């Protein structure tokens, strides 16, 4: 039904999976957003800026520590029907990630003082570096467990591991930051302990799958396959460390904290997108050879565009109110950051559909090209704009980099695969939403709320009409 079915039948299948894998996948980044009120009210602005900076570098280290084996596992596991060979693939991914992540931890400790020289004034700095180093193999292990559970269709285990991790991190934040008053150290410690607990429990659960046994049949092709994805991850995750690094050096830890809150709110776009893509990814791969597959792709593009643009509109209209609810008054500048970053996130999310040709053609090198150009553009703009525009300048640079990456990725996909999308169906909702945000900002405060409500209702009607028309045509 999925492969040979109609667009409607595929969408129904997609919706079923969204509520399982999609919701569980969205929970991990959602924890970071939920924790913002707790952390910003218990940490000083400088301490929260330090936490965001350290966290961004942990993210880059985790990408490197993973050695691209999550992607390699997904690619090679189903090439074999033999259970012994499948266990060997799982085991090789485990040992490769364990050794690489432990090496990264050692490097993290070695260069920690120079890497975080702007954070030296934060209390318990040395312990903070050690805890950050410990979190690298812990998070890599947690990601490994979830990846194995997902690709071996152990759905209950995947969902359970995800929910337990979310609960442990939030409880850990409360104990270490609120009750014990450990500051940024406690926040990093909560993530490390939560990830380590789930990783150890997951490895015990998967003990019969071959994890931890001596790897006597090492596949060099698996190791090579992961290298491009490490480079890609370093580029994509590196932007999130680069922006805060530039802000800290030019404007201080407080600026990084304000930017971090705005960025966190904007990631709600990515949470919605990851919920969608967790279910859409397998569908996109399964149907691409069918004659009517482009109709399904275009329907997905239009639907995602209207959904994400609606989220962008709501976040933009109420960004000031959201910031005032989740953070103290010193974070008011985060509202502007949210609006700007959201635009880049929407464009990046839509490119996940329009650039599917790169994956179908198995040309991951083009992803490195697109991200390289995007990061380059972002870096130049952030360095130029940070001294005069502060957090807004860095947000403009980061968002512009995401837009450049999205455009280049789509162009590359068009060059290597014959799919051609109705790009206007993806860009039109975002363009309308941006215009509405601009219009709403030029009026007085009392009339502004009425105008936002009217604009929001109008956008909803337009979206519903467009999606209904596409559904009837499917």
C-alpha cells in the first residue's frame, strides 16, 4: 500500500507513524526548551551563557564521537539477512563509537582551559570541563542505543528510552541546579548522568545482539562510509558553537545567554520538523521509484510549508510574551533572535524535502558542499555584524547561512536527480508569514494585538484552503 498506493494512502500511513516515532524523536530537543525557565531563573545571565557555550561544544564533540556510525549502521544492517553478520555490524558500530568518543573526552580535558578561556570565571570551572568530557561518551552511547532500537524496530524500547532520558534530565536539572545550587556544572552533570544511565541500561537490554563482544570482523567500508557524515555533522552543528563563540568574544557571556534563549525558542520549528521527518524519511525512500511519487513529495512540501510557517507566525507574534514568561527581564532581546532564526530554520526544513535527490542519488558530498558554503556565509556575516548589532547581527548571519545552505542543497539535488518540485508551494506560505510579521510591527501596542489576531486567522484560512485543495487533487 505504501509503495504502490496513492498520495492519500501514503499520507495516512505517514500520520500513523508521526504519533509514535515522531513524538518520541521530538522529545529530546523539547527537553532543552522546557528547561529554559528553570535554568534562566536559577542561573545568572553569565552562567547561562557559559552553559550554552559549553553545551554547543559538547554537541560538536558528540557528532565527531559518533564517527558517522549511526548512518553506517542504517546503511549496512539491511544488506545482510544473516543474524551473525548483523550482530557484527551492531558490535562494530559500538566499538567504533566507544573508542572515538573516549578519545574525544581526553582531548576535551586536554584543551578545555584554552577552549573555554572566556568561562574561567565561572565557579567549579575545572569540574565543569571534566563533566563536559564525561558527557561525550555518555550521549554518544545514548544515541547508539536509540539508533539500534529504531532500526531493529524495537519501538517500545525506543520510546521508553527517550521518555526516561527526558525525565532523568529534567529531574537532574531540578536536583543539581535548584536544590544543590551547582550552577552550570549541575546543568551539564544532569545531561551526562541522564544519558549515561539510559546508555548503560540500553546496552544491557541489547546484550544479546552482540554489543560489547570482541570485534573480529572489522569492516573498513563501514568506517569509511561514516566519514562524510562526521564532516557534515561538524559543519551543521558547528554553526551552533560558532555563533555563541563569536558573541562571547565580542559581546560577552550575557549576549550569548540572550541569544541562546532566543535560539532555543526558535528550535520549536525544528521540533515540529523532526516530528514530521522521523515518519516522512522512510516513506520518502520507499516511494521514490513510483511514477506518482512526485505528487506525494509536492503534497508533503506544501503541507510542511504551511505547518512550519504557521508555527513561525505564532512564535513571531508572541515571541516577546514567550520570553517574558520563560526568562527574567534581562533576556528581552531574545525575542528578536527568535524571529530571525525561525526564518532560517523553516528554509532549512523545507530543503529536507526539495533536496531529497542528493540522498536518492547517494551523493553525500554535495551536502558537505552546501553546508560548507552556508557556514562560510554565516561566519563572514556574523563576524561583520556582531560588533555593531550584537545578538541581532549574529542571528542575521546564522539565519542567512541556513538560507544559503538550503538553496545550494536544492540546486545540487536538481543537478544529480530528475525530481522537480513546485517550489512556490513551499516558499509562498513563508513569504506571506514574513510579510504579516512585518505589517504587524508597524502599529501601536493596543491595535497590534487585534491586527495579529486578524492576520493569524487569515493565514489559517489561507492554509486550510490550500491544503484542502491539494488533498482533493491528490
